[in-house]
């Protein structure tokens, strides 16, 4: 292998390692809140949309062709056509009811349970209390029809939904739906923290993208980070405590700074701007 080829592979390895680090931490938050199938669909759709945007910025006078998209994304043109023709393309996925209703296996079950007359009283709008096992109108039938993934058993999904306080097993062995919308207990308790954290991560990546794509002479956004790879575990508590006090003081200053520029009223022409502060710990890598 030539020296240039070896260096190129090393650079790709560095990029891949960084992507894996970001994705692994994201997935740790998302497990149990969105299925791998839906996450793949979301990433795939956004990737194709952004690839199309990229091509249109390069050639504003031309429509992005399937072949150009295939080169940029590495995806088959048949898959690209499928993605571009889907109901979620160029539409915020948080506004797509079908996507949200099937975001996890549990949500697929709840959607069918509350919408099909075999499992729900459509006049009252209330889901029926159903038998756990059986060929017709049972939870077993519900799972078989709502979840296409192999390996998900009736018992495993019942246990998961019980842990999330979505269903209740009655005294006579039947199953009662407690919530008509997917909302696992962990998600209901921590949705504010999840949104705040993912919003901050998204803004940080937006800063990275801006700085990487900035034109010659264009001002870059401030982007810095300070850390040590040589922290003794026994010193972590003291550092965390001091960091909280230090960052709280900095946060007060950033609020005052932003307040000086913040408009009293809101309008469509305004943009979002902010400063992110956080403390982190990770395994040395």
C-alpha cells in the first residue's frame, strides 16, 4: 500500500471513530424510545434530503438527478426513488402521524388496539380489555398483526409494556390498555432533559458544519472544548462540584449577554442564537 493510500485510510478511520462515538452516545439515549427501523428511516430520509440540498447548492440551475444522488449517497437509485416518493420526504417527521404511531413495537400495538373494531369500541373510543391468548381479538393476534419483526414474543412485549406502565394484567388474566398513546414511563419522566440535551447536541453539530463550510474570510462560530485524559476517578466528585459552580457563574453572564440583544416581540424573520455549556465524563479514548 502506498504512503498516500495509508494516510487516506488513517483519515477515514479517524472520521469513522468520531462518527461512531457520536452515534453510540445518541443511541444510548434513544433505546426504548424509537425503534431501529424508524431510526433508519429517519436517517435515510434526512440523508437523501440533505444530499439533494447539497447538489442544488452546487448547481442551483439544475434539479438533482438520481444518478448524482446515487454517487453522493452510495444508495441504489430504486431506494432513492422510494425515499423521495415517501409521505415523509420533505416533511417534518414529528408532523407525520403514521411515523409517530409506529415509532416502536409498543406504539404499533397501541395504534391497532385503539383503531380496529376487533380490539376497540369505536363508538365510545375506548380500547377493549382483551384476552392474552387466542385466535381472534386477543393480544396474541394483536401482536402478530401489528408487529412484523421476527423474534418479538407475546410474553416479551407484555413484560415490556407492563414495565412502561402501558398495560395492566387483570385478575382474570386479561389485558387492559392504560394509555392510548405511546409514552414509556422513562420518556414521560425525562422528556424535558432529553429534548434539552439533543437540542444542544444538534446546535453543536450545526456549529461544526458552519465552521467546516465557511467560505474564505467568513467568520467562524466560536467552538472550543477543554478536557483532560488524566483524571483520577477519586477526584471526579470534587471536579464536578467545582465545575457546577464555575459554569453556573458563566451561565449568568451568557444570559445577560443574550438579554442585551433579545427583541421584546417575536416575528418570522428572527433566528435562534445561543451559547451552550456542559460538563462531561467519558472513558479515555
